[in-house]
C-alpha cells in the first residue's frame, strides 16, 4: 500500500490548526466573555413591605437585589431611587424653583458596589417631603412609596423593577444647603490670640447665587485690619478642613496648604476681603466707602422678645483688638414670622431705635438703615451682622 506523505502532512497540519483554533476560542471564552446588555434586574421585596414603617422611629431601611445578567461577574455601581407616584419622570435634584416645580422621584443614599444597601429613614423622609410638599400638621398617617435600583456599567444605566412599601412620613422643613462659611482668625480678630473662638465669619453677598447642594459661592467681610498677620480657616475648631494663607507676597494667596505664611496688609485701615469658595480665589482691596461709625452696642429686637430694643436680645462684639463692626447673637424663634408689622426682627444700635437696620430676606441678606423687618422661620439660630455693609446671616443650630 502506497501512502501519500503529502496528504498525511497536510491532514496533520489541518488537525493542529483546528486544535489551535479551538484552544483560542476556549481562551477567549475564559478570559474575554461577551458582555450582555440586560434591560432590567430584580430588586427583592423586603420582609417589612407588608407593614407600615414609621420613619420617625426607624433608623434605616435595608434593600437587596440580584446582579443584572451581564454574562459574567462585573463591577457595577448601584444606587437607590424612590418615588411616591411610580412615574419616574423628574428627579427632585433637577428642581430649580421649589415654589413652582415638583419632582416625582428622588435618589437617596450612597452608591455602592454590592447588591445590598441601607437607606437612612431621615433622608427618606426628606425625599418624600420634597416630592409631596406636606404642610406642617397635614402629613398623612401612611404613604405608598416605590423603590428601585439603578445599575451603571461603562456609562450605561439600567433599572430594576419597582417595589412598593408603606411608610409613615413626617413633616420636614425644606431648605437649601447653608452658605459655606469661612472664618478670619489672627492678630486683628477677637483678642488676637488665634484661638478657636476668636474668629469672625465672612458673610453671604447680596445678588450672589449659592450652590443649593454645597452652599459654595462668593462671601465677603469688610472691616478694620491692623498690620498683624491673619489667615482664613474653614473650621473654627481646627485647621484640617482648609486654610488660606499668603504666598510669596501680598496678593499672592495660597489655598488649602498648611504652613503658608500669615496674610499681612501693607498698611492698617479698612479693607474688603472677598472669597469665592466654589472656585477658590481670594481678593483683598481697600474699602472706599464713607468712614464707618463705631457703635457701642447692638441688639436684635423682634417679636421673639417683645421688640425690646434695650436689654432684649443683645449682640456681642466679634472683635476687640481693633474697631468693632461685627456682631453675634444666638436667638430662638418659636414660630414663623412673615416680616410684616409686629413680626420678624431688626438690628438696632446703642440701645435705641435711632439707628436700626432691616430687610425682608431670610436666612441671609443685606439690611439697610430703617429697612423692613427681617422674616424668620422657627428654630434656634446663630446670627451674624456687619454694621458697615449691613450683611447678616442666620445660621441654624
């Protein structure tokens, strides 16, 4: 029998090529699986769904879900969303004017990489208030609430099924994030000791817009500076949250770097310090307005103390090393005031009504001499007032 060696060699090569081909496919399947594109995945119904969860009593609500069928284990970012209508058309985070717009769903909690999470009951109550806008004293005993999970992989988002739970909500006073405050500390402020309590805040400016979530924006202070050094710090209690010092020369400022030198103005006098906390930038310029009057005392009379201008709600001086124009008080309002006649509050100097300031805006604004009563909401506030600019700020405690 004559064997064709060329045929044997050719068949062997084909067999080897086939084995190599199958090996390559196996390797590709093992290490480079095809990523599937599922349309949805399953959020599990929690055991408490058959009950009504009292959000004022509960600490958190737990949720679990199955990983979407991506074809292989894959790192995804998961997050929870909630709706009172199950419509999912507009997030409360996209609402610009709370007086005229409504959102019908809200993200709640922190994104996670696992298939389970816990959602704060307090954050959930706030989210429901943003959707439903309950009035105080008119909150229903129970509220149907729909929960779903989103999954993000490589920029693509899919959503789970919606699960209905029942909760007992409560009234939440809605407000934007407070304006981010920075403080001046150094030889010109307080007793000049650089102590944590010897600080003066920069205040919100009229006409500026502040980020509703972070409170960042432009803040400023106007007053007298000696040539003693000073800095800006974000947290009065420590330096770890950020500071602003001086760089190589005056006008060259260093943000959020420990060990920067003190800021020193070239000559003593009145200055305006402006700080943009959103796009960190500091500016210090001489004050060019009329010579400020130095007042011996300041009060915060209003409906809360029977409009007692002398001895009612005194404000304490914030600086003592140099001329003082910054005042501070703590006040508790037991009810909301509209700022109309007999309501609200004002700022009054030297124990009389001869010089007083007011404006309707709350919680911050610029008061003018003889202006209208300041409106207020319920609560306890630390109040700051600058008598040169009229800037004021009510910071809720």
